[in-house]
């Protein structure tokens, strides 16, 4: 059997759940096979009380019924141990990118347990299989390993089958050329986790439910609904309520978290642009009008005359001269008598005349 070329541990895992809805269903069993670079492995399996009844149709598939897990701990109680066991491992599974990883992340988020995905590789064995042969896990196990899965749909049996299928896939396809939809040829199935990560994540999802994906420009675009194919930031601009609708809707928590990150980034850019416009109104926006005649003096803007709310007595008003410049004549009394010096009686008379009340 070929040995996987690992730079750090690779955690194969499989979940059994109350159903297939990532946002509302719960895990009832998880099994993890942690494979180390030296070839050693460590295996852990947990039965979990989901806190809700298991639908009969789900129990008939995985064989776990309510009475089997009624005395088991809740995921919240087991979450630290599960996260600690996986550690910094890369993750691998069968259909794990669309189901197992997002379901596990939902449970960690509900339990308020930190589990960072940003620096991990994800190898979805189903994607390799579907893109190279396009069959199911049972068929894959038969096809690649020439074996039948014993005790199918138990978490550990499916997890071990998945691990063996990946090893067989590498042995089979490592030197096989593959052509993508654009006609590019490569040898994508290599004994290298980073290469397998790239090959099993061709759609470049932003979130594991693939409600948003990256386009060729590296922009996040919606991958569903009326705005499918449109950049997320553009939708925020033309329909701001779409963000609130998604945040309040029945979408996975991880999808909402990534959406919130994009919204906060977009909102920060919008705020920065507003500040820049208010600080440098010419730098952002329309160009200043060019001066048609640069040598001509700047036109004088006429100043508004202040409105007097209190007028002086007529004998002290200055008549307005009818000249075109609207300049007032020197201050003088209407009877052209010499100006009388201001005295105490005059000040008292003015004060009495204009006092309120």
C-alpha cells in the first residue's frame, strides 16, 4: 500500500446526523482517523446526543436510534475534546466539503468552540472520484479496492473505506493526465495534500455550502437565487436589504459569518470613501472646471448686504446715492446741520426707544 506524503497530520472523518440540512440537523456520531506523517494513526469515535429526536428515515440509514444515544453527552460537552483531537490537521472525507466540514463547523459555532479553518487543506475524496469516475462510496470502494464495505453507514467503517479509497486513487491516477473544461491538461492527482486540496476545490467556494463562490477575478459572487453570478458587493450596493434577508434566513452559520465579513469590508470601504470625499472634494468626484481665459482677473462675487433688523431714527439715516456703484454718501443729517456730539440724554433716549417690552 502506498504511503501518503504528509507534511502534517491528515484527519479523515465522517459524520452521521439527524438529517442532511447543515443549518438545522445535528450530529449523532463522529469518527476521526488521524494519520501522521510517519504512517502512524490514531482513531476516535464519539456517539452524541443531538438534543432532538432522530427521524426514522435517518435511523434506518445509519442504524442509530434515539434510545442508542439518550445517555450520551451533547456536542457542546464533547466539542473541546473533538477540536483538540483534530488539532492542526488537514481534513479529508467523502463529500466532506459540502456536508461533513460545514456540519462540523455549525456544531462548533453553536458550542462557541474556536476551530480555525483558514490554514488547513481540505481533501474531498468524493470530488476526486466523481471527476475521475463519478460513482458512490460503495462503488468507489469496490472499484478501487475490490472490497465490499462491512457494516456500511457506520461512521468508522465509512471513514476507513474513504481513507483506503484515497490511497488507491493516488496509486491509480498519479500518472494519469486530466483535462479540465477549458482544455487545460495536468496531472492533478498527486501524492501531495496541497495538490489534492486544489483539485477537490475547483469551484472555489467562499463558504462550504457554496452559496458564494470566487469568480475568475477573485471576487465573491452569489451562486444561487436571483443574484446568481453577481458580485456580492455589487448586490449590497443595489439591494442593501439582501444582506439582512440572508442574515435572518435559514442559511448555515458559516455562510452568514463569511457574508458578514464581506459586508463589513464593503461597509468600511464605503465609509473611507465618504471621509475622503469630505476631506478632498475635488480629488474624488468631478474635475474642477478649467479657466477659459487664465490671464483674466477673477470675477468679483457680489457680497450680500446685511439686513438691518433695527433702523436708526430718520434724522440719522444716510440717503442712498443713485450712482451705479450703490455707494453711500458720507453720513450727515437730512437738514445738513453740523453733527451734534453724543451725550447722556441722547443715549438714554435711544435706550428707551429700543428697549424690549
